[in-house]
């Protein structure tokens, strides 16, 4: 069964705070976020939680629950757990053992509940005092209640397959597996059907499934990226570029012999990022949306929600590139068709949990991949801001041997023209980064080889052209390229560690 057990917050904090303290810190942070307006939705999105199927609903201690999956915690943790668990996918919370001294603590904690809270009382006095403040009471001899300390997703899902049986996880499960455990168990216990094949798609576009439209957007982005690269390596400027600038490539070169190379370096990196986005969207469509993974559609949705609005950067730069605009106009309706509705029928296949050493190496790789994506997002945001304001960083002007004022003197439209390329690259990089972070966070499952190859293809398309073009034009400032080198090192290490896990052969 799928078993993603890494939680970035918990894993990063553990190295600094220690295992138990980091878990409590993460839990309290989740409780704080979840208790605020919109916080529960944010947490639910972050952990890929979905509404469980009706077959997993039932009763615990006579109390109706949406999913027969809960957590048992001692009274001191009750308040934080009760606030944090609902958006994570738990169906109920048990507090226990509760003695007379814990009555007020439990009473205050239960007052904030949004899911059922049951109590395992240590004595009759506690049960009598809490009768009107909680939803029910459990006992150690409840036959239908299976208490687990093992974070195995398979074991918990097997229990849920029995009608009326409920799983109650101990705190050690959260420590070992992270808060995403509940969503993974629900996912593993959800019945699935075989994924559709390419030949199952009809010829009538009105009947095409969402993943087919997503595939077309991915292929369109890839084609647009290669087309942009061909133009950049060939004529560099198209007719509308020349009309806007009132200059030819030869005139640009005469004004500054590094200027054309600088334009090429910006546009090649942009083209590579477009191909990377195409690879990510293609993988998400075929490997995720086609198979009914709800999170795959949301990765697609959020990445596009960042990328498509960057077309409006022209409002700040003053230059509208017709091909860029036309590509966006053509692809946007397909993007909407790909994400307009959530998948209803899950079509993944359950896989066995693998060796523990393999899984742990993969978790390190997952962390590195998420860090890489986060760094790319920050880099894209900085590039966008620079492109929309100062346009150049100091190393750019050093490479060209000219000042911004001198460029404006050559042609007042030259800086806005470059700003369009620079800002557009930053926006595309942010869009790709969102997909990388969320795909790595939500899609890291054993046997999902498409996740590995999607990330590998995106990395190759994004990083390699950037390194090659900088070397070709001799723009080799180390500090300027350090983020690229660091990203390559992190990505390569992440994929190397995770390959046995993601590409595991499963039956």
C-alpha cells in the first residue's frame, strides 16, 4: 500500500529539537493553524486529505464517525490533538486514561471539538463528570476497537476493511509516521479500479477525460519551449520584436557586443523552464490525474494558478509578446478542462510496503527535493521582482560592461523588452517550483516510477540549458550560477536516493 511517511515540518525540526519535542512542536503548530479561519482547509490541502468514502464510516462507542480511524492521546495533549486532527483525516479522538484530576483539562479540550471526542475513563468519577461534555466512552475490552502502535498503513487499512471495526492509533504512530498517516490509511482502504489506457480515449473532444486535456497542456508547453529555443538559437528576434525595438540583431550587436548573447541566455533559460513545466504537467496528467489521484489535480491547479497570471506582467513591462499571449490563450481553456472537476473514481493500484532502509533513504531524497523546489520558488519570485523593477542584477551589467542608463540611451524600449523576458522567466520558474514541491510532498509513493521520471525530466530540461548557455556565452560568474549548481547537486542526490523506492518493481 502507498506509504508516504515523511512530514517536512517534523523531519526538519527533529534534527534541532529532538524527536519527541519536534513532534509536539509540529502538533501545536498544526493546532494553531487549524483553529484559525481557513486554517483547517490549508492543513487538509497540505496533507492531501480527502473526504473518506462512505464505506469507512461507522460508529465508535455508539457515536457516528465519518471514518473509523482515530487517535488516542493522554489528557495533556488532548487540546492540541483535538484541534489539529480533523483536517488531517482522523475520524475521532480518544482521550485516556482520564482520572479525576484530568476532568477539567479534558472538559476544556472537548469544548473546541469539531469531530467526536470519546474518553477512556480511569474511574467512575471521571466518567460521570464528563458525561455531558464528551460524545462517548470507550473501554479497554471493546472488541471492535483495534489499538495499533505500528505505523503500517497496510495493517490499519486491513482492519478498516472489516465492517464495524475501528482503528485507534497511539501517539507513537504519529511520531513514527507523521500526521499524514491518517490520509494515507484512508487512501489505502479506498477501493480502486484499473487505470484507463490511452486507446480508451475517444475521438470526440467533448468526451475526453480531464487527464487528456492535461496531457495536451503538457505537450503544448513542451512544444512551445522547444519552439522558443529554436527561435533563440536562430533569428533571436522575430518581426514583432524588431518592430517594437526598431532595431535588428546586427544593430543590437553593434550597440553592445554582449547584448544579443544576454538576450539569448535569458530566453534559453526561459525555454528550458517551459519544457520543464511541460514535463511536470505531462507526468501529472498521465501518472496522476488519469489514475484518480485527487492531489495530482490539485498540484496541476495550483501550479497553473501561479503560472498563467504571469502573462499580465506586460502591464508593468509595457511589452506584449504575441506568441507568448497566443500560447497562453490556446492552452488556458485546456488547463481549465483538466482541473475543473475533481476525479471521482480512484484508479491507483495498491503496492506493498518496501524495506525500511529503502524507505528511509527515499525520505531523505524527498526532503532534498522539497527544499530544491522551495528554493526555486524563492528564486523565481526574486527574478520576477527584479524583472519588474531594476531588471538587472550587478553581474548582468558587469557581463555586458554597460549601465542601465546607457542601455536606455541606446534605445528607451530596450530595458522594458529585456524586463519582459526576465520577469516572464521568474513567473515560469515559480510555476514549475510549485509543481515540484507539491509533487514531491504528495506523490512520494513506492513504485510510482512516473514521479521519478517526471522530476528527472523536469530537472534536465530546467538545469542543463541554463548551464550550457551560460558557458557558451562565457557568462560564468560563480555567484550568479551558484544557485543552479546547488540545485543540480540537491536534485541529483534526491533522485539517486529515491530511485530504488520510487521505481520499485511491485506486483
